C-alpha cells in the first residue's frame, strides 16, 4: 500500500471519528450545539458555540410547554428579499427547531447572534427552498439575520428576546 493510500485511509478514519463525536455531542440537553440541515439539499452541518441560540423568522411559533422534557419547540421563519418575518420576537427559553423558508428572489440564510457572536447558522437556501436549524436558546437578547452579502445592512435582521 502506498503512502498516499495510507494517508487517505487515515484521513477517512479521522473524519469518521470526528463526525461520530459531533453527532454524540449534538444530543445533549442544555448544551450549546446547533445543527442545520437543508430539506431541499443533501448537505448538513453541525456547529457548536459557547452560548446557545436560535434563528427564526416568521410564519408560526408553537410552544410545547406541556410536552416531555427535551422536546424541541418549533418556530417558522420566513425570509423574503431583505426582510425576516417572525411570529413573535419574545420567546421562552428552550430548544428550538426552526424551519426557514425563502420566499424571496435571492439566496438567503439565517444566523443567530448573541453578544456579537454567531451561535447558530442555517444552510444557504435558494428562492422557494426551505431548511431547518436546531438550537438551544438561553435567556437573553439575540439578533436573527441573513449573513449573505450586504443583506443584513439592507435590513434583514430582527431582535429577539428570550426569557
């Protein structure tokens, strides 16, 4: 076996181990892992940060306060060209699965920021597409925005309070 084949095999094994560890970390309750996946594409990514957060915009927000512990609340976010729509900008703390729908003519994404640091980010989605992002929100102030190009500067952001 050549050195190139050995290196490739080692790299593949390392990647498989890293993905396994990330998957194991993503299921912890009260943690700050945020994961994203796109229902319109086959890509998905997982990211972690020191302060949990969530992204959201518009259509519907439903609270599962009477549900079993650990079950994520759902929130729908609708983005159009240079707007983000949310049902509410006041949310209870907890885990959220946010469905982000792009009703605009440009590609968008949804980023959740707290204290100037990004804590969750969705995949980029084209017009007419959807994606989801799962995040744990602790009490505090957040900004939900689109990080593509100058979209945020053009008004694609909204303040959210979590209590």
